[in-house]
């Protein structure tokens, strides 16, 4: 927030007041603070100028405030003004101690002298100015961040002033933005008006060119007409040439306008492309910045990774050192064990000898023997405690392994039970579904058998009727009722033989359902006997065959027979439709059977998978059992080693006592 610096005033402090938004208008003031500056209202003896702080404003008092410079600081005092003085929207108040209202000001502060006053529907504005302060050396007097300002607690003042400055800066930015938007709108308006004017001028120029061309044409035609040419053909050629010229000029004008439009479009496209290029460059810059940030983060991650790898290597080296130390300790322990064993073997003969002659020698001091026995007992107790700890650890490990084994057994048992339940449920569902399918299959077979019986009966009835018609038309007197000729023995093909063959194939595939198959030859004779009964009881054959009727009744009989044949044909068509429906039903049943077979195959595959899982779990259980056995064996071996290590120190102590006793005896 630097103000304008005054040249030539390097040796004196300078104050610059700038008008801000919402203030009573005034020109920028540049004041050299060589003495106390009075801020007040314009009167007869004090007129406003660019070098003082007198303003032509009604809301100010005559002596409103004072400004001065002292000890490197700029100060402001309110001289009991009626409307007050405000710095960064905070009123300058009097101090409690000295009764004066002094306030230190800094460059960039917003000072408001007075408040807005409304009088008779007229608002009188106050003076709002932004100050720029310069020390005598030309350095700007900016705000220093301190906790206490002007002897007053400055935390709340600091926050409120900062908020006020921020609000002021935001308002100024909004004002500048509004001004820029207004300028942009005016520029756009001017540009649009310029375009319209240029278009209008261009159109006027084109219209003028057209008018001039037409005028030239008319003048040339007029000059030609004034001439008294003897030949009319010459005039016609001239007219034609002038018309061609005019057409060419019109075409050239159209082409020129088209070229201009294309040029305008190209310019607009170029402008759009430039805007797009600018946006792309901005986007590229942003992406480049993001890439740099990403690379920096990647480098940080790489450094962290290298540090972690280095730390891991150090830990591995430490682990190797610990392992080497462990191996060395094991080697030392092994050597000590071997030395102990060798010492025990060496001391064993002396021990036996001394024990045999112990009762004959002099007795050792009982206090020394008590101390040695106490040390031996303590060593034995510590060894027994260590042995107990080792046994407890081994027992705890064994219990953990047994718990794992029990959990695995429970899991295997539950998996077996679940597998059996799944198998039972799937097998029950499959058996129920197969039973329903077989029942539907048997029902459809029975229906087809009934349809076949009806078709065969109708076909034989039709044959019998035709035969009766032939006999009645040839020799009505020789007819005998219910006579059976050789043609009765002829069997007509059944119309559902293909269906019966299809079901025979299905019954052969099913194996256990062979009693469902149908044959036509086994049913022919009963159907013929039924047809004979029908013929004997038929009312159609009685008046034409059983009775010797006159010729009129013989002529009526064929008509009735033909009507019966038509009814039989219609019934046969209906039966054919039923037969087709039944065939579709059978096809759907077979498709459902195929679906069931596929489901059974999937279930069998699931069963195989479950069995494999079961076998795998059993193998894991066996492996766990073997591991438990190995752990038990290791526990027994550890117990043996512990018992051995518990015996060895006792033997060593006894050997030491024996050696000591032997040395006493030797003395």
C-alpha cells in the first residue's frame, strides 16, 4: 500500500490522503508534516488546498482533529469533534489516564472524519481517506505487528482493523470489477455499433457501385440510341454485350461479398482459436505446475522409500549379528556341556573312592559344608524353576495345538453335516421334480392313447360308411345288415403312428418306464368290434340297408351319409389340433427333462467339488495330527534334556564337594 512519494521532501515526513469510495469527493492531498496539521471544515480564513487538511464538508467541525509526526511515529488526535474520528472503522477515544485521544496511524489505514448526516432528505457525506505515510528518509511507515498498540490491548483492535481493511479492499476490488465490466460492456457496444456502421457503409458502397454501373449502362444505351445507326443488328449486339457486362459485374459483386463473408468468418474463427489457444496455454501451465508438484511429491516418496530401505538393511544386518551371536552362544553352551561331561567322567572315580572312605576321614567344618549345601540347594531350586517354566511353555504350546486341532475337527464335522444336508435337499428336490415329470408324462401318454383310439374308430367308421354306400348303390336288395366282407379286415393306417414311435423311443430311453409304449396293431381288433357294434346300432344304416326302402329313401341316404362324413372330418380336424397341442406339450416335457438332467449334472459337479474339499480338509487334519505328535515328541525330548540339565549341576556340586573333601584329606 504505497502512496505517491513527494520529490524534494526527503528531509521531512509526508502524508498523502486519497479519496475512497463512499467519501465526500475531494482531490488528493499531499501534506508535509513539519508541524501539527489541523483537520477541519472550510471557513473564511482557512480554505481547502492540495497541501492542507481543510475540507469543504458540513459534517466536519472547525477543528476536527490533529495530525503530527514525533519520534518516528505519525499520530492522530480527535479534538472533541461532534461526529468523531474513526481509524479502520474504530473510533478514536480518549485515554482514561491523560484524558486525550491520541492514536498512532500507519500507512494504508482508512481514516474517516465524521459520519454521514441526513438533513431535509439530503445526505451529507463524510470524509473517508486512505493515508500513505513516509518517513523523512523516504521509507513508508507500515504497520508493525505488535500485541499492544497505543497503550491499549490491541488484539481485538487488530482483528477488527484487519477485517475492516479486508472489507475495504474487497469493496475496492468489487468497484474496480464493476468499472471494468462497465468499460467492457461499453467496448462491446462500441464494437457492435462499429460493425453495424461498417456493414451499413459497405452496403451503401455496394449500392452506390450498383447505381453507378446502372447509370453507366443507361448512359451508354442512351448514347447508342442517339446515334442513327443504319443496322439494327449492330444495336442488338451492343445491347447483348452490355447485358453480359452487367451480369458479369453482378456475379463479381456476389463473389466479392461471398469472399468478404468468408474472410469475416475466418477472422472470427481465428479469434476463437486464439482464445482457445490462450485457454490451452493456461491449462498447460496449470498441468505443468501439477506435474511439478507431483514430481516433487514423488521425489519425497522416493527419499522416504530409500530411507525405509536403508533402515530395513540396517535391521537385517542387526538380525544377522544377533543370529551370529546366538550361534556363538550355542557353541559356547555346547562346549561347556562337553567340558561338564568330561569333568563328570573324570571326577566319577574319585567320587566313588572318597565316598567309600568318607566315614573313616576327619569331619570338615559343618559351617562350610552348610554354606556349600545351601548354594547347591539354591542352584537346584533355580534349575528346577527353569525346568518348570520350560514345562509350562511346552504344555501351553501343546494346549494351543490341541485347540487348533479341536477347531479343525469341529470345522470338518460342520462341513460334513452341511454337505450331507445339501446332498439330501438336492436329492429330495430332484426326486420330487422327477416324480412330477413322470406323472405328467403318464397323463400325456394316456391322453394320446385315447386320441389314438378315437382316431382309429373314426377312420374305420368312415371306411364302413363308404363301403355301405358302395353296396347300397350297386345292389340294395342283396345287402345284409351287419355283414362283414373282406374289406373289413383291412386295417387303415393310424394317423398318430409317428407319435407312438416317438413315445416308444422315450420309453426305451427311460428304462424303468417301458410300460408306457403304444402299438397300433394290438388295438385294431377291439376297435373293429366296437365299430361293428356301432354299425349295428347306427340309425343311418338302418333305413338304407336293413329295410328295402323305395328309391327316394335310397337317394336321401347318400346325402345323410355325406353330412355324417363332413361332421366326421370336422371332428377329425379338431382331433388333429388336439394332437398337435399334445405333441407340443410332450416336447416341452422333454425339454424340461433335459433341463433337469443339466441341473443334476451341475449338482453332481458341486458334490464332486465338495468331496474334494472334504478330502483336502481331512488331509489337513491328518497333517495337523502329525504336527501335534511331533510337538509331543519334542516336548518329551525337552523334558529329558531339562531333567539331564537339572542333574548335571547337582553332580558338578557333588564333585566339587568331593574334590574339596579329598583335598582336605590330602592335607
